[in-house]
């Protein structure tokens, strides 16, 4: 079986550490897994008035989620929560009511920040939202990564200081998705 994973990066920044983390960790998965970072930067601000006529970018996002067997959220932390761009994307694909694209897709949550708590608060808020959206989310191991030099190599791989930890996380994630994918 092949597993397609929709990766949602909670940062639009050009040199986003979270995008680098998403790229590096994807390389640690077995060949039966493929990872695709979905675009959320061109989504309009969510407006319930548009539920009956969703923008093309919203339809594209929903199709990418629906066509995947699993989800990977790699999020920054803004002011002790998830960035608005991520929440906006989550809200879009959860609607219209009764057509929640996220439902039932097994997920993992990780993140990196410059702060010592390593996105812990953002991830906890995100888990709360995912629980409501009926997304079964890997509980352990948790991955709260603090930015340091040499976390990533020039070729975008995980550096020696973090590679074993990320591999351990990925192994659990792969088992989780394999068990729960429908
Ligand atoms: C931050 N940052 C931050 N870091 C953190 O650990 N906890 C926090 O609550 C916040 N709050 C916050 C708010 C806003 C508006 C910005 C712009 C930044 C710092 C953050 O970790 C840093 O900018 C990371 O580089 C963001 O991730 P990306 O964009 O590199 O993926």
C-alpha cells in the first residue's frame, strides 16, 4: 500500500524553520510514504458567507486532504498558539458543515520554534482543534524542537544532533498512519 501524506506547514515565511523540519522529517519515512506540502498561503480569509461557493484555492486544499491517507502538521508558535494562517486553513477545509475534509485522517503534530518551549503551547491548542474535527492524532512521542545551529544540513536533511530523535518519531508516525488509514 502507498500512503500519501498531506503536510500542513504553519508558517508562510520564506525561510521557515518549520518548512525545513517538514522537508527533513519526510526524508526519514519508508518509500511507501510520500509527503506533499499543501499550499495555504493563497487561501482567502475564511468567511462563512462563502460556504456555498468556496474559492478555487479552498477546493484545491480540500481535494488534497481528501486524496491523502494521513496528515502531518508542522507548526510554528505565534503568541503561544498556532499561527492564524494555519487556523484559517483548518477552518476552510472543515466546512461547509457536514463536509469536514479532515475527519478520520490519522495525523501527527510537530513543530520548531526559537523559544525554549518549542511550540508546545501551539501544538496543544492544535490538538484540541483536531480532536473536535475527529482527527486521530499521534500522542507519543511528542516533538517540541528548539531551533539551534546545525539542525539541518545544507542538503536539507536532519543534522546529527536531531536525526535519531526524528527517526524515532517518524517510525511511530508511520505505524500510526498504517494502523488507522482508511
Ligand atoms: C513568534 N515566535 C514565538 N516563538 C515561540 O516559541 N513562542 C511564541 O509564542 C512565539 N510568538 C511569536 C509571535 C509572532 C507574531 C512571531 C512572528 C514569532 C518566534 C517564532 O518561534 C519564530 O519566528 C520561528 O522562526 C517561527 O517559525 P518559522 O516561521 O521559522 O517556521
